[in-house]
């Protein structure tokens, strides 16, 4: 299962570990994903989303109804 936020679409970043000796090895920076359950009043049910910390802030700002509408417009089943 890939580590991608349902709201923002953010995925892991990739780069190099660079120690003092300058010997580079590949690494990745994972997104801060959380499993959150939100209640949709219009449908009378809960939805479980895999959201990043920034995605949680976007839901707090715009509301869960607007965010779910945007996710469905992208063609993702919620």
C-alpha cells in the first residue's frame, strides 16, 4: 500500500543520505500519514481517510463535505 495522502495527494520525497565522508545512499522522507474517521452528515455515515497532517488542517479549514466532494471529483471512491 503506497503512502499517499487522500486529500493532498502528497507522497514520499526521495533523496540521499550524505554523511561527513560524502558517500551517498538513497533514502526517503515519508509523509506524516494518519488514519482519521470523519462523519458525513449529508450521508449519515462515517468515512475513514488516510490523511497527512496538512490534509487534516485542510479538512479543518474547508470542512469535510467540501473535501470529500473534491476527492470524488478526482474519481476516487470514498
